[in-house]
C-alpha cells in the first residue's frame, strides 16, 4: 500500500482539528495505514505541535525553517516536493491554506489531485474512489482518482470523524535539512483583522439568516421586521454579502462569523458546507426554502417549503398579533 | 497590464434547481439555463477595473465547444477586448490538470502580466488557477478579494482567510490569481451590449495550434474521473411542516417560543 502523509495546519502552537480528521480519512483509504504527519513551521510553536501529534501519529516529520514561520503555500510546496517520496498520497485540509497549496503541489509532485473530498469509498486497483459535492451541495458525485503516480487529496473539514485510538507514542523525525533553499514570488505582509460591524450577530439568541432567496436588497427589510419583533438579529450567507445587500460582519460561515444561537432561522439559504461551518452549539434550526431539495433541509430540525418573501411577513404579523394580545 | 481571464460556462444555479436525470448518471441537462460562472464574472470585472486604472488589455479565454462562445461574448460585452475559444475534440473529458495544461499552452503563445480565474466553478474543484501557476512556474494566490497594482512588477493582494480576516501579500508579476466572489460589483450587461459583439469573430485554437501533447489532455490524460452523480441517502433530515400556510405559521411561532426564541 502507498505511503500516506497528512499535512498538519496549526496556529499558535496548536494543531488544527483537521489533524485528527486527516488520520481518520487515511484509515478510510487503507484500514491498516499508519499515516505520517508533516508539520512545517519555526520555533517553539512548531515543537509544541509536533509533541502533541506524537499521541496520534506514529511518525511526525518536522520541517523547521524560519522562512516557514508564516505558512506561505509556495514555500511549503517547495519544501514538500523535496521530502515527499514520489507515489505518496498527501492529505491536506480543504480550507484557505489547502486551496492555496494543493493544486500546485499535485503538479509539482506529478500526481493526481482531488479537491474537497467528503467521503472515501476505498481503493480498487489503482483507483481511489471518493465522494464530492457539486452545485453548492445540491448533488453529490463519485469520483475516481488514479493514484499510481501518487495523489494530493484535499479533505473537507468536519467530514471525517476522528477515531479513538490507542496513544501512538510516535517519533518526531527532523526533515529540516532536506527541504533545500526556499524563496517565493509571493511574500506575506500582514493579517488585517475583520472590522466589527454595526450589529454583533454572535450575541443574539435568535438569528434570522437570509440567503440568495431574499432576491434583492430592498427585501432585506422583511427579515429586519421579523427580527425586530423577535428581538433577533439579521445575519446572512455569502451571496448576500457578495451582492452588497448586507455588510460582511453579518455573514455566517467559514469566511465569516461563527455563531452559537438558540434558534437559527435559515431563510432562502441553500446550505453550503462553508455556511454550515459557521453554525455551532447545536441550535434549533428552522429552514425555509421554496426548493424542497435545498441541502439545508438535511441539517435543519424543521423545514418549511415556502417563498420567504411571502412567509416571513405573515410570520411577523402573527407574532405582532400575539404580542399585542399579551400586553 | 495585459490580463488573461479564464472563464467557464456552467449551469446557472440561481436559475435552475439542479436535479438528477432519470438514469441517475448525470444532472438533468434538459432546459438548463447556462451562464458564465459567477466567480469568473467577478474576475473579468476585476480585470476591467485594473486596466481602467493602469491601461492594458483584457482577454477572456475558455476551454470548450461552440456553445461556450456565448460566455466569451457576454464578457466582451462587459468590456473585455477579445475572447478566445480553446476547442478540440481531444480536449473533451479533461480533468483539472488537463484544462490547466491547455491554458498553459495558450498563455505561452502570448504575453500576459496577470492571469485571473474565478476561485471555483459550480461543478469544479477550485484547482485550475493553482495548477496553471505551477505549470507556468508563476507565483499564485487563491481566494483573492483585493488587488492593488504597486508598480509594473508587483501587486498587493488580499486573501480571504477565516473569520472575515484578510491576509495581505505582495506578489511578483507575472502571476496567477484566483479571485473570490464579492471582490467587486460586476457591471450590468444589457442586450444592447451583447448585440454589439454578436458578430465579432472569436479566434479558436486547437491542440495542434497550441502544441499540446495529446497524452496529457482529454479523457486519455485524465487521472481524475467523475463516475456518476447521486443524491446521498441521508439521516432523518428536517421534519417538513405540513398544512395550510396559517397552520404552518402557527407551528413555527410555537417552536420559536418553545426553543427560547421569544422572551
């Protein structure tokens, strides 16, 4: 069986949740696999991550280089090309770093690439069979990938449940001397932290969240009115921000805010995994969508098949009446 | 700056519900409305804004067939100086690497300072830009949500990272950037604009014109193949509320109250 590597994303001396998920994914490719973690970085933070990973990986390859103190995908690609044996499978979490790294890495390793994999069916001959999604999760696909030249596989965060296993008591192997000279045409300057918005959506127990189904900017007021009678805030999915109907600070998802409300009302949102990644704390989810096949119905507690432009004003009226009567 | 934007024609998810065909091996393509991939349209707008500030030309290219010409014309109506169709039977069935290989061959026939792609196609893998950059040995950045031309040789680009934060980078030209949706507000394209470019000739390039090795493209060269489409069997999913609209509203109201959503 081919050798499997897991590229570990880390920050502040702590490995990302994906570290354990990649090990689980490796187990789906080959139940007997003992994947090797690769950790790149610099200084005490790198050492801390390697030490932690010894509990879950039998072998941890450490690449220490001051140029890698910030994870620059081009530099890391060059390092990996020099240390990863040809024909290997390299697993990478499919988030902003993996999207930067993996397509080019597969070219330089002369191997196959599959992005955003959320299921692994196994290996048949030279073919690794995996599951992906298309059209924002509306349909799934089986994809087969020829792993004979090796492969880079990007794994969707959260898709593979970490396995409980006996402590690996792994060893750390220092590969720093093998990475060669590192220079890149792209240089990291700084990270600009998101500006706080007019409304802090993370503080509200109820969120009225709108998606593309709100159709135009003027319709956002429909959601604002419902939010007002509920003491809720209006949040949204990415297309609403792209269209400039609401500010970025209202966006929920992997590239926006992470929220933990009690009740989450998803109005005209299809339910891509990037959006769902921002909803934590197991809220009660009510999904309203006129498309009965909207992926959000698969994760919601209750669903309403309706046009939000009709449904939300009716609901607002109902609550107003009830509140009026109770005063 | 001379800019090449790589675009694709895809089923428009804002106009269609994507469903399986009766055989279950593909999406139902009857009566689908196609349009330019949304992220690619943002990339073209960004290119147009850059050349408006610094001068230069915008070329849009796509790999596909005759039907795909319409998205080139649409982007030319938006303001792109020319459209190019990379078409050959041998290209059919290409995987991401195959598409990137075809684009690389085209890039090397011209002289571009900057190559843009949308971050991801609706049915794609967010991969073409990164592969193309690696094939060309150009620097690359993905998820780009701001571009500033620093001088003729460098750009300052912002990348969308977690939590709405933004990673700022300096990147040497020539380079490849995959731009994120929302980077700008794409201009409206009216029917009049489309009509004005309706008869402009679109140059085409085949495998022989581009000098592409046929073993590296098409179904022959593909290491990654989609075998079917399916709708996964799921867990319980949502309880879909039934009844008249009034009854449903009553139920939703009661649920909001019960779950702590009304004080």
